[in-house]
C-alpha cells in the first residue's frame, strides 16, 4: 500500500468526520474538483497572486442578486421552469468555481507549506457560506 501524504491523510480524516447526510454533497464537490483538476491546464506560473485571484473570485453583484432571487423563488416553490433552469446553471457554475477554488487553496498550501485547513479558515467567506446553494 502506498504511503499517504500529509495532505491526503488530512483529507481522509476530514471526510471521515462529515455527517452521513452531507456525504452526497461532499462527493459531488470532490467529483467536480477531480474533473476540474484532471482537465485543467496547469498554470504557467503557480504564483500566489494567480491562486489568490481564483480563491477570491466571486459572483458579480447583479449575479448574486439574481441568484438570491432564484433561490428565494425555489424555496417558496414559485419558480418557473425557465427560472429553475437558470438556477441549475448558477449551481453548476458555483460548484465548478468552488472546485477551482479548492484546487487553488491546495496549491497555495503547498507553495506556503501550510496545512490547507489553515488557508480554508483564512479565506472562508461568511457571505459565500450564507449563500451556499
């Protein structure tokens, strides 16, 4: 059996602590991350600035307002089919960007030689958490 890296051991330990009801979401995120990293072209220069741009990327104000509206419509069950399709597109986009963000955090943690959890905590956005889809 291969020796696990520290980051891999940390990831396994974290996954083991996730409540059963959240595992489907975690699997979706990991699959999106895997798809993103397996198809992504490596950055020419894995500079901190490039990684930080990915980590701090967010929806434009108008997009966030629209997403909030669609989420509200969906929650109140007053969403039209067209709005539902738009919401699904937003969800897909946000998931992909989250996967890119996770990959950038992992790369940055390797560059800085720190535990990825430290960076996740440092870059956690209360707005992003409150507006999770």
